[in-house]
C-alpha cells in the first residue's frame, strides 16, 4: 500500500506545475510563432497610376516571402481591378510631394525638380496627360514593371484580391467590369475580421 503522506501537498504541487509551465511555455510559444505563416491585409483606396504601385509592390513582395496577403479594393482603388488598367493617369495637381523630373536629356537636366505651381498646372491644357506620359517613360527607363505586369505577379503569387461590393453598387459597376481572378466581393463587416487577425494591416 502506497504512503500518501509522501505526496506533496496541494500548494507544493501547484508551485511545481507553475515552475514547469514557466520553463516550457516560452519555448512552445516560440515554436508556434515560428511555424505560423505571416499575414498581411491592405486596403487600396486610390486609382491613379502612382498610387497603384504601393499596394501591388507590397503585396507581391510579401507573397514572395511566403506571406498570406489580401488586398481590399474600395472606392477609387476599385479601378485597379478593371480588366484594362493601361490607361491609368497621375494627377500632379495639388500634390506637393511630387516634383516633376524629366526622363530625358543630359543628367544635369534630369536632376532638376520642376516644381510647377498649381495655378499653372490647372490652366495648361493636357498637363495631366503630359505628366502621365513622363511618369510612364520614367518607369520604363528605370526598368520598373508596369502596373498590369505587377498585378499579374501578385495573382500568380496567390494574393487574394477582394472588391468592395458597396463601391461596386455606388459607382454602378458590375462584376463583369473586373478581372475574373476577383473571386469575392464583400463589405467592411466581412473584411474587418481579416484585418484584425492579420499580422500587418495597411491603408493606402
């Protein structure tokens, strides 16, 4: 017959269990963190050529690192899901962070910041078209992928692209206006839990 008096009392047993958990838990948590696939959600709200790059660059990079990535396209960002996005433009008007640099000519000429006043930009016919053309030439000169190619890279890497159904209804679009790879259209109530559970969530 065993001697029950040799067993530790409840307080001692609780202390031993706590000490053992303190020793094992940090290692177990570290193993779980190491095994977890990082995730990122991006809210894309802009539909111009220059603002199209940040969500696609960040998404394609994260996907290449093995992350699970979801982009939620809402309001003007929905334009980035259209079948043809080759006609995206930029608008330097009211954008003080965008000095104009020329993509041609000698090096000293290329390095000049052409800070053109808004008053001039607003009255010169075709200024937006000219600025867009210069931006596209700069992108080409630097060997940067165009937006269509960058979007395709994201899709090939498994980036999940979601359209905002409220914006679709608001602007009178139909699902046929967008690329077939968009499998889901939803609202903020569906997207917010995704953003809450993501390791990184960005608003662009």
